[in-house]
C-alpha cells in the first residue's frame, strides 16, 4: 500500500499538512465534495477551498508519519519554500 504526505494551501493563505493512503479521497474530504460534505477536518473546513501544493509518496505508514512530523516541525518559511519548489509534474508522478 502507498502512503502520501501532502501540503494543502488554504483559502486564507495558510498551509495544512497531513498524510493519507488515498490522496484523491482526502482532497475531496478537505473540500467537502460529494459524499464527504461533512468530513475533512476542523481546520480546513473553515478555510475552503484547499488546493494540493505538495505531495510525497512513501512505501510505509511509518515513513509517511515520520515525514509529516518533519514538515510540521518546519517553520512557515521553510514550508513555503518546499511548496514553491514543487512542480505539477512532481505531484503527478507521486500519485
């Protein structure tokens, strides 16, 4: 199974970092799309729409959680640099 660590840009300019094993479902949950209208998390539900800005794929949940923790520990500027350095091609190749 594949696991993903992702960074979403929120409508207020903030970032949300998380992990999942199904990135398409998780994006829809964060945006409250379709069957996921009431899901997605407290933080992003008030900052919709959110957009995928960074994505990394990992072979294990343990590795994904470790990377999520590293990203969350970064300062805002470092996280912004990571997002800015990510291309659409990198995101698509990780899916």
